[in-house]
């Protein structure tokens, strides 16, 4: 045979040659979607080709013929995952079929049209806008309800008065909470509740700190001391002192509550306390005279309150020693039973005996010049020793006693009310005026000789002199004065 000397051909190559020979003779007929002129058919020596691809989110089908060179290039017959699907076949019209892409590819287009993009952007924005509107509407309704509730509480405080289930009065409520608990006053939440349901009615006093108003809470009179926002330090300090553990005493003004009130324009700082309609000792002595028994009652109650302030109570929850630093007749209130209560503790200082430190307030105010002790006037006071502040209080107490004793009616004779040193300094004396009289000339208020005729007035005069010593260490203590007056009351059988 002629082929016996030739090497055998691979079967795949032989098949390709035979296919090519057949194609050259007759040609492969295929469907061609782009061949409108030849009735959508074509002939090729290569293969029939069909393809489907994703274009702008839609499937686009292509059917055509590829040449033998294109077939050998091995490009047209390979698919791309999820984007293009392609098949090649080698029989007449074998590409007359429709290919489909996977469902995931056709449902997840890589590009969006204008309508789809507009829908995808607009819907989330609309949902977000609706959510914001609903939130704002809900907040406005809640705030409106809160304002209505708060307005009702302010306008009708008597409906909010049942803080105590037994219906006790304010005095009993304060006493129970201060003695059964820490002894430092009402809880802050109760203080705020009380302060925000007080109705203020009339001004009863004015001073450099602000104003004092008479108010109503649950039908009871209360005093409201209103500080301006620039005096926040004084307000905070006074509230802090009043809430000292174990401070509450019958001869110290009864503290009720402290709160800051914002009316939208400015902030007011409120200090609510017991109300005493007799006013200050200064007012009381201006309009009234007192008997010897009345004088003793006033004097003993004042020194009792001062002795409690000055005294340190040792214990787990003890009370520190406190000095008033601004004791005067205008800072002492007269109660209905004509005993006194010491008020205005904004300048007070506390002594920590464990660390031996003095808590001096950061306050630019000083005490009243007329009542300042000599060591304060000449700036010789020892600020590091707490006893110095107590001695200064005793000097001021002696002046207050002088004011009370002058108004004591004995045998129908009584002096008109005057302030200490009224005949030695101007009505509004300066530090220099007081220093000249008290320190340089060593003058003191006059003690009339007729006081010697009455035991009580004679003892009061002696106490005053011992309160006015230039050397603070030589002065009496508050406790010693209290014991002396208590003994005198027993001996003279005064009905206090």
C-alpha cells in the first residue's frame, strides 16, 4: 500500500481534516441574525456560533457563522461566568436555539437605568423623611404634655402637697426626715418638688444678695430668698451650710429647700426656709419694747443658736464647728413665741478638727462693718485658728445684746431704738471710721448707769463688756453666756 511507509496520523487531526474537506466541498450552513439579505443564513468552513450576553440589564442574543481562523483562535467559543454564554457547533443550523444566562446574573444587573436609579434613591429618602417627621411630632406632643403638667403644678400647687402619707405639716415632715436620716435636711428630690410648687406672693425684704419673698406651699407660709445668677457662689454656700449634718436647731432658721429656677430669660436661685412674720430682730425692736422677761427670752435664744453653731458634735456623722461671721440684728429672726432664730449663713466657715483646716468660702463679701470685731478692723485676726472666728462672733453678739437691752422697759422708762455706735460714726460707716473708734480710741457703746438697779440688766451689761474685750481670747464663749443666762432665768423665775 502507498501509505504503509507513512507514520499514522492522530485521530483528532484526521477528524479535523475530514471535517474541513467536507466543509470545503459543501460549506456549513448556520443561522445568522445579522444576515437579512441572505434570508438570515450563512455558510462557513468554521462553525456555527450562538451567544447571549447581558447589556444594560437585558439579554442580547447573537447567532452567526465564525470562520476556521476564528475557530482556531479559541476565543468565540468560551463563555464568561454570569455575563456571556457562548456555544459553537458543527452541523447545519445547529445554532438555531436560544441560550439563557443564569437567573442570578439576569436578576442582578451591573448597571441600572435612569428609572431604576431614581427609584432606588428616592424611596429611602422618602422613608427617612417620614421617620424624622414622626419623631419630631412625637417629641412635640411629649414636650407639650410636660409643659402643661408643669404649668398645672405651678398654678395649682395645693394638689401636689401630699408628700407625706400621714398628711403631716411641713414642719413635721422636715423634722422626721432630718432626724431619721442624715440630719442634714430633706432629700434633694423632695427639695426640688417643694421649691417648684411654691407660689411667691409679696416682697418682705431686700438686701445686697437679692430679695426675700413670702410664699405659699400647701397653705403654709414659707420664706423664699432669691439670689441672682451672678451670686450663685453665695447661694450655693448658704445652701451647703444649712444642709450641714446635725445643724438643725430651734434657734437656727429652718432650712427647707434650695433650687435653681429658669424662667427662659434668666436663672433665679431660690433658698426656701421657714417664714417668721415678726421679721428680723432689727424690725421687731424698732416697733416694740420688751419686758425684762422678754429681753431674757430673746437673749437666751440667740446665744443658744450661736452655741449650737460653734459646738462640734463628735461622731460618725458628727457636726463640725461653725462660725457665723456676720451676726447682727438684721440677720436674726423673731418667731411667733418671741424667741429668735439665727439666719443668713452665707459667710459662715466650718472647721474640720481632724485635719485642723478651715473651710473659708470663696466669697468677696465681708461682714457688716458696724459689727466687726477689732481684730477684723485692724486686720490682726489669725485666719489659721478657728477660735478667732468664734471670738469675732462673740463681739458681735455683745452689740446685739446692747440693742435688745436698750428696748427693755423698766419702770416705764425705755430708750428709743438705735444701732450700735450710732452716736460715734456716720449712718453708713467705712472701715476707717470703725477702726478709728473701735481700735484707736477703744470706744464701746454706752451702758447706762440705771441698768445697775436691776439684776437682769446688770448681768446683761457685764456680759456685754466681757464680749467687747479688745483681746479676743479674753472674751466669753457662747456656751458660758448661755449657762449664765439660763441660771439667771432660774433665779429670777422668768417664764420663758
